[in-house]
C-alpha cells in the first residue's frame, strides 16, 4: 500500500520546498519515497538529485530511499497519448500543433497529467510513499477537479460547442454552408486552423475510454491522500487556501494547513527593554508583522477546523537535505498524527 | 526610470510577487499627477480590484477615484466587441454561437485568448480617452504568449480586416507609446524567471521594457555585528538576525538583476488598498 501526500497551495509560498522536505523526512524514517515535483529552483533540484531535465525518477545521491522526478506536462501528455490511443492516432496527436497547447495551456491539462503520473507511480507498487507537489493553478483545487474536467473535454465538450449540438462525423463538422456560425468563424480564424482544431479534437476522442478509466482511479487515490495545504498570511495565498478548503470534494481528507514564514508571537509585545534604538525600532516593526500574522491565524482557527502547523520564517530558502528535513519536520509530525 | 513615459504600461510578474499591488500603485501614482488613468485587469481581476479598494471591477470603465478608472476584461464581451467593432461583423450575424465557439477554443488554441485580451487593452489605448492605461497583466510565464499573440494571429490569417487589425495591434505594442514593467521579488525563482523573460523580450522585441521593480525589498539593518550579538533581548536579536539574513539574501539576488527600482517591504501593512497607496508614494518620489 502506497501512502500519498498531496501538497497544495498558491505559487510562491514554499510548496515545492516543503514537498521536498516531507520527502526527506519520509525517506529518513525508512520509507521508499518518491517526490513528484514541479519547477524546483535550481539549487533545490540539485539537492534532490534532479540535475538532468528528463521526467524520470532519480535516486538521491545522499539518501538512497529518496527518489524524485520532475513533473513535465508535455512529456506526460505524450505518454498519455501513447497509453490510451492506437499507435497511429497517438503519433498524429503528438505532432498536432494544438497538442502542446492542451498539455500545457488548458488549465486542467497540466494538473491532469500530474494526476496520471501520480496514479502510474502509486499503482506501480514501487513506493511506500508518493509526495505530489501540485502544479500552481488556483491554489491546487484544480488538481482535484482536473480528472473530471479532462474527461468531459476529451469526451467532446468543445466539439459539441463548436458544432452546436451532438458530435458530428468528420465531414459534417466542416459543412460550413449549413452553419453560418462556422462560416464566420472561418473568416475570423482562417479555414485551415479550424480544420486542424477539428482533426485534433476528433483524434483526442480516441483517448476517451483510457482517460475516463484513469480519471476514476485518480479520484480514488485522491480520496485516500493526506493533504498538506501550504500558505502564508498574505491576503492572496490565504484566499486561495480558503478556496481550496471550501471547494474540496467532501470525500477528500481535511488538509494540514501549514503557515509558512511564520514569526513568533513573542515578538508582538516583547517585555524586555531594548536599549539600542535601531534594534528597538527593528523589533517594533517586525512585531507589527508578527501581530498581523497572529491575528490572521486566529481568524483562520475561528473559521476552519483541522490541524495547523506553523513553520518559522527563515532568512534563506533551505536547499540541503538536513535543512529541508528540519523545515518540514513539524508537517511530518502532523502527518504521522493523522495516520 | 519613469514608469509613466508611455500611454500603455503593462505590468507583469510571477504569481505571488505583488504584481497586482504594483499595477494598482502605478495607476494611483499617475492619477495623483492628474493623469486620466484607466487600470485594466487582464486576467483574474480580484487582486487589482482589492488593491484599488473595490470588491470588483466592471467591463465598462467605471470611475473609482480622482482621475482614476477601472475595468476588468470579460473575455466573452471583449470577443463580442472585437467581432463587432474591430472586424466589422454586423450585429445581425449570429454572434452568440461564434462567441461561444471561440470561448471554447480560447481554452485550447494558442493566441486566441491572448489576442482578444490584449486587443481590448489596445482598443482602450486607441480610444484617446486616457492619458495612461495601466494593465495588470498575465504572469511572467505567460507574458510572451500574450505579447506575441497579434503576430501569431497575423501569421495565421492571410489577409483582410482581421489581418490588418492584428498588424495594427503588433505595431502599437512595439511603438514608443507602450511599455512593460516587470515586478519581481529578490529571490531565486522570480529573479530567474524575470531574467529568462527579459532575454526573450530582447530577442523578439514585441514591446520595450521600461522598468524592472524589486518588490518587498528589505533595507540594511544598520547595526554592527557586536551590538546585534550583545543585545540582551532574545526577540530583538532574532528579529535582527532575520532582518539581516533576509537583506543579505535579497542583495545577492538583486545583483543578478539589471538596473531596477525598489518597492519596500511594508511591515505589518497588508490591507490591499493601503499597500497600493503606500507603494504609490514610493513610485512618485
């Protein structure tokens, strides 16, 4: 049985670093661990043993139980096409100019690809734990919704909208004489483009059965996953965190809310007197920041249930294994409690 | 660097660096100089709205302060307007199905979403109603695709009115009247992304870059090593160490950036409207 930890949150809150740290903690406790990561900073990638740019899993040179792989939506989608479509259709799909766009630009595309990678790895039976750093869109909620959205997209939703009804045969889609709307669209976009899109959407439908089945298994895995929701007390990431909690499907687990870059509450009203005026002024302004953070966390506690972890604000982002481990230790402890 | 030496200022930045706050600050600062300013949200409008002290922005420009107007781009309506006004497709044509089809395709086809959005911004610039249009733009990772969109579309369409429109858009973006401001944090990932985008911008030149702005900059602590070590209060020492560490790290990453403006870290200030107003003070001085 593979345990899954899903790490969600807005961009820029330290999600990728914390995912790596959770992976280090898991490996140190003897679990064969895979971290699926998105766009790590170069020095973090190096610490994880991810110096090459492929999306294969690589073992960590210092910690043998820790493996890491980069999530690459384009590469994953090539694998998805070959997995779910007949060979000749798959070849056509991956060379279609719109394929890359769906893989990387369609909001659910990158998230679905990450979900499929997760399912592949979990079902391989290789791992005790898989840690997934979710692609940064809408604070991670996208990741939970992507399987369903992808199924409906591949199932022809866009085709239906384009043709205003049932999915037609290949010839009738381009019967522009019958559809003034298509004739106009043709004028706006140019006929070739419209045909390319149509071809692409028809080919994509070949992957429907595979993607529908896989979506079910991804959804099943997500129901059993532990969730770590990373945020700071800044307004924008906090709003995304609230959205994640409010919109998560009811059958997923309550996330461990992790406030990164936390300041100690003891700075709010320190009792010691500070003689050096510059240091007194400095403590006062950081105290104001600490007070704001405290109020935000109190407000969160008043309106949300579930575990909360505070991670101390560090001057530099950890990017060596011991520092990653010590950063994520409190999150790891909360994950162990929840098991 | 004068951020207001243009009639269009597009603001970009990686998610989480404070792009919308900076865009609102630019708009406020220009309005304070009695310029008639339109602030436009190109993608998600909630951030810009909050920083301008509003809960939402409308598609129709609405006054939100002295000399200051706000607008949020609604892609479906922008598309409708594009078809009617820009391409001259008559109102009797069945626009709704086309708009819906294009909406659906805008999710997938590169260039369409982008050209409609940037098209609306340029339409407002051309309307001559505004001294300055400040656009809270897409994140740095997507900015090239938006800026390339007019050329991409022009390349797809052999001729006719849509082609001429696309060409005009590309020309307006490349003219001296348009500028791009890049907002970043002095941290590894946003600095790396900014430098990558800069290299692409210099290679393709779809728009000139009028400024790079480091946000949440920490100034030096100004306290000697010994007084920091000898201070009796643990809180004061730790706050000092954190401050100094952040300053050193930021300075290291700022060295990678070309000439840039600085927007300060605002201790304890987080109300979005207040943040924008304080940043606007910094931009003017």
